[in-house]
């Protein structure tokens, strides 16, 4: 169906204010205490049972509306160490302390504030339309998505006991495609992600006497270059994979050879066999380059974070997109997964229910030319001239993104909550 913004819900002023407040006060992964308290109070204000502090700063609301299926709706809530350059009146000037002890600027550069506000807006729609459905809505505000830790932390801290077995877990992500579009793959939709910290142990010394040192900078440089051949020479051309050396640090003085170089490496893969191959090859190259440089200590290779494959249940995804297509949204089921990652998939896996995760457009359609708009929608790809998520200039267009996100999440939830069940309906026990 062609998108019809006129029929999308109009968020209340308080939900718009909630978005602006969350945007102005972003918090780093795992430190979302203010955000979590604000969201818990929004749920409590709506007479929804709230449990706080699950997996650190996770919040779960249980909206009970008689007998029926349980549907899990998830929004992530963390910001990123990025300095905001959007110029928005509600731009963040916040800073935080990262896990290395460094003070860093913080911004909702991935739009997770929009996810949280849209979920509260969708809850308002479900409350308004409570006579049209029965069941339980498990509202999950998940911390630490960016570090790939939050979903697993909530699972380990009792989420399954709290929510039982939902019929489906639904999650969505705002993106710079035009508002009104929703995009997903009915199958593998997000890459598995693995992040490693590597320490190459050299022997430090004076810059003028390299023969008395073992230089970890040269070994790190050789390692970085050799790692580039893993994708081109060791993985099959038919299956995408990514290996990025994402940071490199060594040395402080211009006249000294340091004793250590530190790298971080990010891997993305779409199957267990390729993931295994990438990790094995990465370890082999790092070990061998250290040995080639004459290091006496083997390098240390430590996995610091990651996310599992994001697998959209094909049947549940088609059903959900059928419902979204009938709800004034323009649906695009793509065949290629994104190379981005999401830890949302861990929730459905642990709870034993199908997962459906999609991107929704949060950018005003008039920011594209008509021709560009047609191509973007036909090919369901991200535009080049609108800043992407994680950019210091990424900002969803509030007046478009929030109603579109509320419409998508509430329509998807209603579809699953309106399924007939064998149990009699009881509308009186919310
Ligand atoms: Zn992100
Ligand atoms: Zn994100």
C-alpha cells in the first residue's frame, strides 16, 4: 500500500516531549540509568506493571489485557560516544565516561531514543484500542545494544521467567529511508558480529637503536595488511563477510619504540562456518606476524563483544509485513541481509519464539527528489546524501519518524494480539 501519513497515529505531546528529553540526555551502553528511570515512570503512569534493573538497566513492562497470546515488543535505549553535530534545538551536549575511563561526548546517533519513544507511543495506541485485542504485551526496553551485551544480560537476569514464551518478538530500527517505508528480510537479516582486542607484545627501546628492540608497530602494520587478504583469499565470493581493523594504538614518544601495540578487529559473517573460518584465519595471521617479527611472547587475542546472527522467522516476517502493508505503510521484503548487526535475535532464540525485526523510514520524503525516492523504494536501499545512523549528523525527522514508528509497531503488535486463541477472552482484568 502507498504510505498514507494522514492515517498514522498522532503522538501525544507527552510522547513528543519524551523523545526530545531522551535525545537531549543520551547515555552510554550499560549506563542508561536516567533513561531507564524515565521509561519506567512512563509505564507506571499508564498503570503497567514495571520491573526495573533487569540485566543492568533493562526495564520490562507487562500490559495485561485478558487471556490471549503474549507479544514481546523491544526497543533499545543506549547512545553512542559521538559528538552531536545535527544543530537540532534538542541536540545533546552530554558527555559520559567510557569503559577505558575516558570522558567522551554522547549522542543518540543511532536513533535508539526514537525506538523508545515510538514504543511508548505504540503502547498508547494499544491502550486506546484495548477492546480490539486480548493478551499480554511484554514491553522490553533493552540497554547496551551497541556493545552487543544488553539482550544476553537481560536473558541471564530473568527475562524469560518474567515474560514466559511470547508468540513473537518484534523489534524495529529507525533508518534514513523515506518515512512510510518498512524494510526487512524474511530470513537472515543481520550479520553475526565479533569484536576482538589484540595486543602485540614487543620489546621497547630507543628509536635510534631498533636492533635492541622488537618493534610492535611494524608487526601491527604487517598484521593489518595481511588481515586484508582473509576476505579476498579465504572466504567464498558468494557469501558476504567483513573484516575491519577498527582501531590501532601504539607509542607515545617520537624517539622511543613502544613495547606494545593494540588493535581492535570487527568481523561480520552470515553463517557459522564462515564465522569460524574468519576467526581461525584472524588468529593464525596475528600469531604468525608476531612470530615473523621475532616477538618472544605470543600476542593476546580477546573477544570483547559481539552479536549473534539476526534471523527473521520467514513465516512470521511475511505475516507481520502483510499486516504492515494493510496499515498505510510501504513494505519492502529484501533478499540481501544488511551487514549491520543487532543483538535482538538473541531474545527470540532464548525465549523460544520467532523474531521479526525491520527498519522503518524516519526521514521526510521531501528530502529526496521524486526520482531518487522511486529508486530508493524500488531497491530498498539507503540514500547516500542523507546522513546514516552513527553519523554525528544523523537525525530522524521527528514529525515523520515518530508517527511512522508508532504506526508500524502498533499495527504489527495488533496483528499478533488479534489472533484467535482457545482461551475465552476476558476484557476485564487489565
Ligand atoms: Zn547503532
Ligand atoms: Zn542501533
